[in-house]
C-alpha cells in the first residue's frame, strides 16, 4: 500500500468520531501489517493529537505510536477555529487552562520517552509565549531530546518580535544533532561549540552575534546554511580563516553546498566569502541584501562548481556581469535599480528575469529603451528562459519595447505578466498597427497572465491587452490561473472570439484544457485554464 494513500486513509479514519465500519477496520488491519518503520513514517505525517488517537486503535498501534521517532508539537492542535498567526490565537493561549493542557501533553510524552529511552530522530516544538513557568519546561524537553540522540531539532517561538527564550548551552554539545532550526529566539555567545554532526543550520529572526555564528560555521561540517531576518550580523567569514603555525593565513576548505540569506528589508551584506575555500558551494540565494556588483561578479567567477544563483530585491545592483562555466540556473528578480546585465554562462539551462518595463531615455539619445539593458553573451539555445513582467499602463509603444527585448535577447521561451490597471483601457487600432512594421511575431511557448480584476467587467480592457500581445508575440499556450481571477473558459473564449481583433488572421485554432493541481495532504486545489493556440 502506498504511504501517501495509507496516511490519507488513516487520517480520515481518525477524524471520524463514530464507531469504525468493517471496511475501515479492514483498512486499519492492512496498515497494521506494514513494517514498523513504515508505520512510523505514516504517523510522522499526522499532527501530535492525531498520532495520539492512532495509539488507541489497537495495542500494536499504541506500541508504534509510543515509540515513533518523530515528535511534532504545535499549539494549534489544541485550539480550533483561530489561525496560528492571529491575535486571537495568542490571546487564547495566555489562558492558563489552555496553556496548561498543551504543556501537560508535551510533558507526559517527553517523560515517557525519557523513561523508555526511545530514540528521537526529529523533535519539533512551537510555543505561543514564554514565561517563567514555560521556559524551564522547554529546556527540560529539549534536554530529553538531546539525551535521546535527537538528529533534527526545531525550536520556534510563534510570538513575533518577542525574543524572550534563550537556547540552553547544552544544545551546542549535542553530538548527534544534524539539523538545527530556530525562530524568534536568542542564541547567546557560548564559549564552546561541539556540534560535530551539524549539517544544516536554519536561523529565522534569531538574535546571534558575529562571534557565536563564526564559531558555529568554523567548527561544524555545515552543508546547508539558511538565514532569514537575522539583520544584526556585521562581519562573518565563510569559512573562517585559520592561521598556520607559521602565522600565514590558510583557508579551511568548507563542505558547504547551499547558502540562503534573506532579510525583511535591505541591509548591508555581512559575509566575506572565500571562493577558493568554498569549492563545494553549488547553490547561492541572496534576498534583500545590499550586495554590490563587484561581489556578485567575483562570486560567480570564483565559485567553480556553482550551479544555482538566485538574486532578489538587491537594490545596490546596477551593472552586473555573470561569468560562470558551471552555472545551470540563474534567477534575478526585483532588482529594480539594475541598469545592465551581461550573462556568459554556456551551460545555463534555466534563466528567470523580472523587469518593470519602464521606458527611460537612452544614454546615447537614440530613443527610448527598456531598463535594464540585457546582454546574453554566451548562453545555449536550449536554455529555458522565463521573463516576468509588471505592466500597469501598457500602450502600443510598450508592446514595441517588449518585442524588441524578446527579439534582441532571443532566449525567452515563456512570459509571465502581472498587473494592468483595470481602469486603464488599452486601445489598439488595427490600421495603426499595420503601418508599424515590427517583423515576424516572436514565438513563445507559454504566456501566463495574472490580472486582479473583474474579467467580466473589464472585457474591453482585456481585449485590447491581448490585441497588443498577439501583435508582437505568438504563444503556443495562453495560461490563465483562476485562483484570484473570476475567469471562466466561456468568458475567455468570448473575449477572444468577439472582442480581440488582431489575432484572427494568423490563428488557426484553439484547444481548451483545464488543469487542476491538487495539494498534498489538503483538499484544496488550484485551477489553471490553458488555451493551446495554433498559429
């Protein structure tokens, strides 16, 4: 029996409070025959209370539940009706009775693991508040997990901007720990770090000073580092520069493969990255950091095995040159002060680029051009390039500039467009377009349109927009997600057949496809309307 199927069936059985039917009991018996390690995997997909309910199905299931190596404690399981991020939720947890119920459940579970010495592979704890009663209890629960050889440790405070909980010192001597994930906590500057197995470090909104972080990076075999909202950092070396007995600086080769850095607002770039020592770094993601052109160019040229580069909302970037033989996927979005981008990456197979499509005067005074200027120096023809565009007030001139960008670069296979003021109507005159010779329309594989407007009310505006689009490019597929748009197949076809004019001559046919994406472990889905166009 497939694990996902078993998990969904068991979840459905546990949600019914009535006496189980014969069919459901047979299903429970089938799942009960699976090996114990598979049953542990199935239970790991359930929340703490559902897993506890599974323990009362039979004696065998009680044994499976009481020894499962994954413990996931989340307070929303104890109070229904409020979002975990809502103010009401936190207010309810200040109620002593509710908080005591949550603590008692965790305490009972952890005491059982302490006495029976069951191994703990993953321990995840989320708490809605910290006080003098809860803090020592959290320390005790983490201590039990550490003594039971925990490999993955997740400690999350759910109260934003409340950094009252300090991680205990014994965590940093947990020799079995491979993953440490912290949110809204303090990490004091402890003198000793013995995390000899730590491979993944995730810090979100965590207070940590440079010395402590430098100590962790220097003495742990980190493969994956992720930082979100840790804006207090100032100067960190990756990896640390050690000194030899001859007092010469020697770079320690780092096993680091993935590096992710994100801030909620742009702040100075605190990292000194030694490209020679980082010879294993394959993935680099930088978001909302004041990183400069020179640093990006040096990193891409010096990181010899870098395969994935992601840059987002880096507002100091102006003239960037990417030169890398190893680079396979490159994304640069939201860097709206970028003026020039040159790419020399012969092995690039995926490229995503965003542009605001603002028309600005050319430096050479030879008319208007799109900003930034994009230069593709050396990219393979089979590169799957994706263009994101934000267009609030598209006009005929705007579509001409879009066409020039597509033709000049000649790499983009798909185009995703957002925006469009619903009160701004694009007026496209067919005779006017005929007098403008722009050449053969650019061939696209996919054009995806997002417009947060009333499709039925804004038919003429949408028709003008599609007129301009089909004038400059011919997509094989017109894709329209319906998550936040009231678009229907009938409405879209009506606009195309009755309102849009410029596409009618070359278009040979339309094939409609409605695609529904189901989310794992959820009953919700997303619907996307796809029109396959034959030109």
